[in-house]
C-alpha cells in the first residue's frame, strides 16, 4: 500500500509510515476496535443502573464497530443496548404500578 501522506510504498501490515511517521489505516482500525469494545463494556456495566447511558454508549459503540466490522464490539454494544432497554422497562413498570 501507499502512505496517504507522503505516497511512499509501505508494507500492507504497517501501522506507521517509516518515512514520514503518519499512522496508516491499519493503526486507525486497531484504535477504533478498542473504542467500540470499551464502549460496549461501559454500556453493559452502567446499563444495569442507568438506561440512557447504556443507549448512548451502546449506540456510539455499535456505530464504531460497524465502521470497522468488529464482531466483538457489535456483540458487546448490542448486549448493552438490550440491558439498558430491559432496565428502562422494569423501571417504567415499577413507576406505573407504584402510583
């Protein structure tokens, strides 16, 4: 592949261009994977208590996972969205019948 900054021919598996030091698409994909997985874990852990946070983190994380086709990121964020929705429905049920 060619560097997007200087045009130098570099290895297809390189994370940084050896000539100019700019990150390649491989490094950007690796960083995005970490973000989607982290957001999925946050959505799961906090989704049990605060559904809105689960929906926001899960939605953003799912978007990031879809961009880079991260299977583990997709699964974690979908679980977070589902847990947030279940928590919301339980809270709504308790609120309605507590009146």
